[in-house]
C-alpha cells in the first residue's frame, strides 16, 4: 500500500461484522443504540431489513451485510444499531458489536484500486489498530440507498 496519509480519516465509530473490523467517520453519527422493535419493510428495497424508531422517528435499518457480501444474520431487539445521517435521511446500520469511538491512527492507506469493482467500492481507507485490520467505510456510498429509502417511504 504505497500511499499514506498522516492525518487519517479522523474520529471513527468502530464496529464488527463477523470477525471483521470496520469504521465510519463520526461526522454524521446521530446515535448508537439497539434495534428494538422492528416492523417489516416490504415497500422498501431488499437491502433494508425493516423499520425501527430512533428518537421518535422512523428509521430504515440497512442490511450492511448484504452490501458487503457477508452472511445474513437475523435481527433481534438487542442487535446494536448505528444511526447516521446520510444526505437528508437518517439510516440505521445493524452491526454485531460497536467497539469504540476512536481517533484513527496517523498512518492509513487509501483502499487499493482494483481490489473491488470501482462502482461497488464501499471503502475509503484501510489501517491497523493494534493487531487488527480496520476497513474504513465511505458513508457517501450509502447516499443512493438513502435516496431510494426516502423515495419509497
């Protein structure tokens, strides 16, 4: 990974899906909670697992696992949920565990070009925290999803 940056992507909310470690920048973080009660989302795109309430507002729960090609996992009321503002829409992202709010280490690497198809690359960078590889996700890749959810709602 030849290119590096000393500034990094800033403060991140770190979470796990299976044994993989991910992070989103906290700039658009609304809250971290649990899924709670979920109602079906048959009128929304297939990558939406359902609808829940966050701060009294309905929030679509994004199935990040399907977007990243990870095995499906059933939601429960205690499933951790990261709620983020994406464009004008609040989206909930169900995860296995939220581990930390962390300032990204000084050395990070842009995600390698060609590692995944350019139009489907959800990553902005990769770095290490201790011995763990951390994939930093680009919340902007969720904009088309947020627009589709808003249009269908």
